[in-house]
C-alpha cells in the first residue's frame, strides 16, 4: 500500500504539506533556527501522529468490547538523542481513560494498539512505555495476553 504526501516550501524554513486525506498542515523551524513560528515542528507532528494513531485504536477496541468509555486523553513525553539525527529514544504515553472500563480491558486495548495495530508506533525505533490513569487513578501495568482473536 502506497501513501503520497506533497510538501511545498513557503520560504525560510516554512513548509505546507498535503496528504491523501485532503487536509493541510504547516511545518516550521524554531525562530533561532531560521523559522518563522508559523507551523508545528516535524518532531511534534510525529509525536502527535503517534498519540492520534493509538487513540483511534483504543477508542475502536473499547467500543468493540462494548465498554462505556466517557473520555480519553493521551499525554506523550519523549526523550531525544543529543546528537544528529535527534531521534526519539524513549516515549512515555499516559492514557487517561474515563468511564466504566475495567483496568484489565484498558490495558488489553493499550497492548493491542502498541503491539499490533498502531502503525505509527510500529514505524519508530524508540522504546515506548505505557502508563494508565483510569478515572483519575494510576493503574500499574497488568500482564495482558494479546491474541489475534477478537477483543472481548
């Protein structure tokens, strides 16, 4: 499967990118690197893509489990190398889940997303570490079996 994105230089370090969805995003470098501050940094967009990808997965998986999720917020914090390429080396994803969702099911959805379904996570080399906050309470990781079968 092929995906095509077109990026157009708008001057200095400012770029416009259009993808197959028909939506446009803007990227720019920091002002101290010659940018104009008129767009997201590319690495911000990469991290946003990761939380968007896993978020879509979690919402779909919990919906298929017929669970009543009331809210989902995913916080990502990442560590980058000091030298070029300044790639992510570690990403912490904190899933804030609200609703009538058992911790075991929330962890199962997280594991399925991170290990099987999320293409963005599958495309990076960084160590991804998940955290779960369920209805305001942090829940330690559970050993969850992720099979190829349907989600319960």
